[in-house]
């Protein structure tokens, strides 16, 4: 058996794990609920269990394991393989690396999950061969990552690339981060849900009435897609406005980073890829300078749900050299 | 005589030149009006003449000249030492490097002037020792530069770091670039002048009445300073609003780049350094996340008018290795 890599995508709701061979093919997968409400030790045990299950599913022993890579949400100190702070997980200055290396006797690397999503696309997906890449993932919130000169940019304190909290409209709505007018407050699923509910409260008829009335949750990308494909006017106008603001954010990033590629991903983009790309392409000329826009391709994520897993594999390569 | 470096700051209104020795001390200086209205050949001749005058002022021959470095406004192709496009100079795809190397038989490097201003501060000024730095220069417009991992960031097409044209307020005023709500349209001298004139038109009493009524020019930083220091309410409220928006821009950059230092420079900051730094410090907590802000120093430029000259020297070092 050749050497194996284990890649993890540790999220607030689920943990995805995969075993890859030396050709970076996924050999098997495991998926678990994270259940962060059960506390730190429970989450830690689940992560360890995920790796053990992956190993036994592939018939691997410790000696076959070359390295483990993981993406996790929050401020991740990649140098020390520590989670400094994760808003939706019970972790603060948590030495994930030490724990994993003790358990599995193999090198462990960890990075911010959305950052790794972009790194994965750059190394294995749509952005292969580009030197400068910006990625935006539009889901409940908006996260992103930046590749500069073929290297993941993480800032001086591992906290850079907070693309979702770029203020694009100082007089805009309040964001959960406390600022007003963030990109995330205009173009995420949270923002779309807020605007749909406002429309509903104003008695705008919509096929989403029942979906929106059920509790205080965030709209699912699949429900939004269904309503838009059915021609629901409230869903369409809300979506168009969200993508308009998304285009402002993309324009700012093009003017700042002059990238060869902007990658769009996340639940909303996966559900409505064609619509998002068309609308961005309609709007972007207003917000990105022609000199830069002409050098930039805007593409949908290729690796989709596996982007963070491949990003973890790419981080192993970037840090450990294999 | 040790080897000498000639550094140029080629602007739309003036050309600054300096000779530096191997200890990077400025030995002599020359200053000329650019007069771009006289056409490309005239500007080219002036640049060449500036270098000849510097050499004779220092008693140098061609053999003493190690290299020439220059900063110029616009999109500069540093790799090929070409000016791709300069909005305020009669240059388009101009092979400045070939011209200068033929004339002086010494290597020539060129970069965007504001980018080089930040590079100069990083190598010789206030940001020495920092890995990640963002600089903003507030004058007639707003320009900037970014150092990432100890290297000047210029993007894939030499056009990155258009910090002044980051949209911070989609519903804001029209910018000369055609977008609405750019940082430059809110916080530059052009923006300040526009707001002062609006106040004047609204009959707000101000000591700047005569200054503003004289033609359609942009207010001088010195006049603004005088009015603010005299306690003029229109000048103070306009300035405070401009710095508020500047703080939005700085906050976005801190959240995106997680830099160790933000450098503020340019005419407005030089004239009103204390006031700008105080107001930014009052505002910035609303726009930069605490985790990143706590890692970031916000400082005024140290090299001031010489920042681009020193940046040209730093570019010689970055590209040629000496």
C-alpha cells in the first residue's frame, strides 16, 4: 500500500473526512455531526474517531499514514497548528495539532476552512496555474480566501481575508459582527432571508411564504433556487439585489488584488450557479476597472463540497512539502 | 568615490530626483516641473536632464552610477520597465527603461509611485521590520500600496492596490473613476473640496469662503489646516466626516490584510497628522475587528516627500539585489 493522506473538513455542523492516495484520489469518506453543544472533549473525540474510522474503512495502519490535514472555522494559527478562536466551536487556544500528533504519530496541519477551500481550488480545482486568486464562498455568511503569488495569504496574525466583513455600504444594514454595511450583511443567506422576510411582512405575495414562516431559520439554498426557477418575483428581486452587492464586493477585490481569477462558491452559488455568474457578469463592469477586469476570470468553484478537503491536502503539501 | 544610486519621483506636476550613496544617504537633489502638456518627448527630455543635472551636481560620471530607480503614476509594468498607462502623463506603453538604459548605460527599474512610497517606508522608514503593511496616501486622490510577506504586492497585471477606489458606500457620491462611493470620493481633497463648496453654497459661514471661491481648484492642505486650527466649524465638520470615511477604508484593509502596520501619508496627513491620527483612532474600533486591530499599529509616514525616492531605492534592491 502506498502512503495515505487523511483530510478533514471540521465545520460547526458536520465533520467531513476523506482518505487520499498519493495521486490525490479520494479512497473513502466519513461524515459525522459535530454537535458542538456537547463541548470541547466531545468534538475532539469525534474528530479522532473520524480518523480511526477512515483508517479502518481503508484498511490502513498508522504506518500507512503520511500526514493529516484539516480545515476548521475561525482564527487558526497554522504555524503552531492551534485553533486560536472559533466562534461556532467550543475551542479557544486549542492545541489541535498536539492532540492529533499524539494520537496518530503523524504530522498534522490545520488552516482556516474557507481559506483552504480557495487553496484547494488553486492546487486541484478551477484555479490551477493562477498566481493570484480571490475566492468568495456565499452561504449563511460570506467567507473567502486569497492566494498571492502562488501562496495562501493569511496575514500577520492568521486572521486575514475577512472578505465577508468588508464594508461596502456604510449606511447599510447591521451585520452580526457589529459593523453596518458589510458584504455579508448584503449578500449572504442571512441577508437574503432578512430581505425576504421584510417583503413578506410587507405582504408581497411569494411562494416562499410557508418556508419563511417556519421558525426563524435561514432560508435553504434549495428553497431559494426553487422559488427563483418558478419565477417568484420576491425571490428574484431579493436575489438580484444580493448579487448586485456581491458584485460590489467582487469589484473591490479585483481592484485591490488584480487577480487572474475570482472563484465563487458556497451553497447559494452551487444552487444557482448559472444565475449568479450571469448577474455578476452583468454588474461587474460598474465596479471593477476595465484594466483589471480584462485580466480576471470569474468562475464557479469546481470542487464544491470537497474544496476544503482538497485544501487540507494542499496545505500538507505547502507546509510539509509532500 | 563609492557607487551612486539615482532615484526619481516622476509626478504629473513635478519630477524629484536625488543621488544616494551606498549608505542610502541623499547627497544632492534636483526638482523640475513636469509640464505634461508639452508632450511625451518633452517629459522624457526632462527626466533625462534631471539625471544629468544630478550627476554633475554630485561630480559623478557614468562609471559611478550603479542603477537608476523611479516611481511614476499609473499602471507600471515593473518586469519590463514600461509605463503601460499613466492617466496624467502623455505615456502609453512607453518603454521608459529602454530609453534610460540607452542613455545612462546603467540598470533602470520603475514602479508605481504610491506603491513605492509604501515600499520606501517599509525598507527605510516607519514600517521597517514589518512583514505585512498597508499604506494610504491622502492627497488630491487616495493612493496606496501593500507589502505582503516582505514583498511589494502588485497583482497579476501590475495594477493591484487601487485602495482609493474601494467602494465603501454604494450609495455615495460619484467618483472621477465612474464608480459611486469610492473611498477617494469620500476622503480625498477632491471630496473635502466638494463638501466644503456644498457647505458654502448652503451659506454656512466659513473662513474658507475666499479660498473656495477662487476658481474651481482643489483646496490646499495648508488652507484646510489653517481653517481647522482656527476652529472653523465647516472645515472641522467636513474634515471629521472625511476621516470617518477614511477609517471605514482603513478598517476594511485591516480586516482583509491583517497587517502589522497601516501607514498614513500624503498632503492631508502631513498637514494635519495629529488630528488625522486622533480621529482615526476614535473611529477605527467600529470598522476593524478587535482580533486584527490589536495586532495593527496605525502610524504617519516618516519619509514624507521622500517616500517615493526611498521606495525607488528599495525597488533597485528588490529587483537587482543591491
